[in-house]
C-alpha cells in the first residue's frame, strides 16, 4: 500500500510516509553525525541551552488550522525570555500575508520577517530568471508574492504544460493525478527544469496527512528522469535566509525544532545547528520515535514529548 492509497499508519518505521522518505534518501542532503537524543518534556526544558529557536510550523505550532495545545503560550514564554524565535517552514503554498494572519488567529505573535518559508527560498533562488513558468498552485490564492514571475497556473488544459520553459511546484492542495500525468508526459517529451517550493512529502492535518509537492516531485523524477531542484527543508537555502535574517552564522546556541526526521532534523544538521524532535504531534505521534531514529540514522540532539 503506497502513501495516499489507504489508511494512515502512525507506526512510521513501517508506514508509508517514513518509507517514502527513506526511498528518496539519494535526493536528500547527507546526514550529519547526529546528536545524543536526550529526552525532555518540552521547550522550557532546553530553553537555557539556546539563544535562537528555529521552529517548524506543522506539527510544532499547529496541525492544519488548529494550534497545538499550549504551543502559543510556550512560544510567548521563549520570546519574553529574550530568545530569538523564527518560524522555518515549508509552507510554500500560501501567500506570506495569509500565513501571518493564520499565525495571529492561532495565538502566535511573530514579525513577518521572522517567518522564513520555502516560498521565500524558492523566490530568492529564482531572482533574475526570465523563464515563463508553469506553476502548481491554487489559482484561488492569487499571485501575491509571485508578481515578479511570468507564469501560467497548471490546471487541466495541456497547452500551458507544453509551452512552459520550466515548472514550479509550490502548492498541491488541488493537484490531481490527471494533472500529474499531464506534467509527466510533457517532461518526458521535452525535459525542462523543475523547482520544488515545498520538499515535504506529507504534512499533518486534522483529518490525516496531505500529499505535498515533494510527493509529486519525487514521483515525476522517478517516472521522467528529470531531477527536481528543491527549496526548503532539509536543503540549505532556507537556512541561509534564516541566518541572513538573524545577521549571524549557525552555532551551538541555535536549535531547529520539528516533528520530521527527514526534513526538520536532517535540515537542522544541514544548516549546522542543534536539533530537537517533537514526538507527540505531527508525523511521529503515536509511534516509537527511537525505532524511527534508529531506522533512519537521523539522530536529534533532543527528543521532546511536546512543544
């Protein structure tokens, strides 16, 4: 049973999402030496060890449209203690303004410049390009943040697929297997660059995991031989943006906090910072996290019960 074809398994060491990430390890950055997996209950237990907290969103701050219990208060406590708190998220599908409205609605207080997304990483990498792109995204969300690009949304008409000079996989909320088939057929006939604005294979939501652009990107790579260019965790570009915002270099007083071994923990290692894995929400909830860590070889510095 493949991911998206049946019931969601929480036992990710033997489940479809864990297996999907493991199957594409050749496209992910190399793992660092890893940490000691020191257990702790929540962020307050490690607050004295770090000056900067880089936080994933889905599975750390929220699940879908719902804030994780006590997360707003926990983050507010870090901010009140003088910690620098940045969101480092693969949330490429939504305009930045809408993300900020969402975080405020959920009870978080972040500056817009302190939310670093893979959407920003993608746009930074495309600066100066003049291609006419075909874009995987929801047209209902408009073209906000994307005004500097020339593009068509990819829907059910084959023409924009064949006329595009390259493709941007930004948001997959309304993507379908039929549209994926059009994209794969066009790439087989005429290989062109594919940039992925969200490397996630899945994201936790209230009703179960969603299929994110990374899922479709790896599928098209397997079927067409076109290797995508990824922007976001676990790749380094998004961390370059975070450290530019901080006006500092990575160091041992910075920690990446997330719920995914293959994006957040591997990403933190790629970025050269400490890592903390959340296990009560998101991708590892109700699983055996130590078994998942052993199976993947991705070892965080801390294993936290909750945010």
